[in-house]
C-alpha cells in the first residue's frame, strides 16, 4: 500500500483549531505515514507534534509557513521544511515577527470596533482574540470571535463584511531573506499553493523561474485550488528545474469540506516527497557539500515550452 502524507497542516499555534497532539491523532486515524506542521510564522507546535508522533508512529516533519513578498506580489506563502526549528536566531526572528502581528491584530480590532459602533452593534474584545490566537494572531482568529458573538454567520461573511474592509497591512518577509533563512537552517524552501498567487500558468512559470536562482527548492504541486491539470503542470515545471514536488491539505479544521490527507477529496501525496525533503536536509548538514541538486537535475532554467 502506498505510504501517504500531508505536508501542510495548521495547529492552534497559528490559525488552526486542533492542537498538535490532535493533528497527530487525526493523521494516525487517517492512515497517514507523515505530516508536517506548517504554522504561519511559528514553529511553536512542532516539538509537541513530534513527541505525539513518536508515541503513535506518525512521522512529523518540522515546518513553517512564511508570508513573504516578492516583486509586486504580497502575501505569497513560502514553506520551510526540515529546518532546525530550535535555532535561537530563528526563534528571535519569529518573536519579533509575532510582536508585529499582535500589533497589527490590535489595529484591525480597533478599526473593526469603530465600524461595529457605527452600525450600532456590539464590539468585540481584543482579549478574546488574543486568548484564541495563543501563538500567531491572524485574521481567521478575529473571524472566529465575530462568528462566536453572532455578528456574522461564517468565515466568508466575516472577511467580506469586516476583515477585508478593516484590514491593516502585514509586514511580509522579503522572499530572498526567507529562502536564505530556511536554507541556512538546513531546510528546504517550497513555494506554497502556487495557484493562490495566480491561476495563469505562464505567469507562474515566470515567478518560479525568478525564484530558482534565489534558492527555491520545491513547489507545492498538490494543493486545494489546484485542478488535476494545474498539478500536472506544476509537477512538470518542477521536474524540468530539478525542484521537489510537495503537497498538503492546508488543513485548519475550519474550512468546510477539507479533510486532513485528502483535502477536498482528491489529494494524494506520496512519501517520496518526504524522502526528497529529508535528503536535501541531510545534504545541507554536511559542511561544504553542494547545497542544491546537481545542475543536470535542475533542467534548463528559463525553459518555457508551455509559455512562448
Ligand atoms: P492574515 O494572515 O491574518 O492576513 O490571515 C490570512 C488568512 O485568512 C489566510 O491564510 C486564510 O486562511 C484566511 N482568509 C483570507 N481571506 C479569506 C476569505 N476571503 N475568506 C476566508 N478566509 C480567508
Ligand atoms: Zn492559515
Ligand atoms: Fe498558506
Ligand atoms: Fe497554510
């Protein structure tokens, strides 16, 4: 039987609703061999998941999902896999980041309360949002409080009615810095859910070709929002450039119809992705070893047969 994995799940340490231990139990029940906890801008849930994983026989890969900017694109997501998640420089960098997120969350709640006051509706409490967030505060936390207070019926309404109009920009990592940080920590840098950046295949090829020289190691070819055709396209682009393909459900526990391991039902990610990520990590632990796959595997950069 094929060993299946889910390399993109969120815990309560960012905007997921399941604890790392619960995620590991779900993975076990779903028959998955490995999962990666890829919380937004934090690795705080990784060790708990690893410990839980050892107890039940589910491999847990350390991971993180950074919000980065690249050229004119904001909020591009970059996954870091198999990085040294206990590194003090990483933890300091993330602390500074978290502080900025907290401040931004506070500013959003203030704007939102102003709007609610104007509408003659009950305000929401900053404390309730922070308590729910625990780790890395994001707009989905504020959405959950809006739902809990009966101010909106679901996530979609929370965003459309309040969180988009009251948004305050986040600070994004420049993508080159994030890739560099991941690689210095012996990890692999993978472009998350590319179809969320654009659905235009030619535009994606051009983005990916700009990221390869910066050290991009892989593409999340299998994700929600990618059709079978998109995934085949992304895998072909990856193969030509010697990039690793990964996949995951982006499970938060709040999206309707998304399950761990299978996403919206079609997802199937094999253990090969894990083996390749671990191989890259191990290669990077050896001082002086080449930090990228050999050029022959990388294909011809700029090969754009699909996109004239
Ligand atoms: P933040 O990082 O705080 O800006 O929150 C971004 C997260 O909010 C994304 O990762 C999504 O999970 C969620 N999100 C963004 N836009 C929407 C939307 N229109 N409807 C539902 N969830 C959304
Ligand atoms: Zn998320
Ligand atoms: Fe993401
Ligand atoms: Fe995610």
